[in-house]
């Protein structure tokens, strides 16, 4: 259950920051500041999903800590990869609905 909550939190953060109207001016500003890094980071669901997963793993909860015990510093990286692929997959699933109703 905590894995599901972890993934839903990261999906929510990622979709809101990379796709919502609320953060559109912030994304545009960051694209002007640094188009090659921040511009890509705040518009790419896979990229932002990785950073979101890494940070929530460090701050809140690491779902891979239950499975990888011997190399503790790898857990945030693995959580970032897990969050990235789940956020991107979810985005691809809801993208047709976003295009239809936006």
C-alpha cells in the first residue's frame, strides 16, 4: 500500500509541474533561464519523474529499501528510476484525454 501511495504522490507532483496550467508560467520562465537543462527538466515527465522520485525517496519514503538492504545509497537512485517509468507510463495513458479536454 505504501508503494502505491509513493507512486501516486510522484505521479501527482510530476503531472502538475510538467503539464498543468498552474506551472505554465514557471515552466516558460525556467525555459528562458536555462533551455538546455531546466527547460527540459520541467517539461519532460520522464526527467522530472526521476528527480521527483529521488527527492521523495530522500525526504519521505524509499520503497526499494525493503528489497535492497546491502547498498543503501542505491535506494534513492532506484526509486528515481521506478518513479520515472511509472510517471511516464501514466502520462502516456492520460495524454489523449488531456489533448481532448484541454
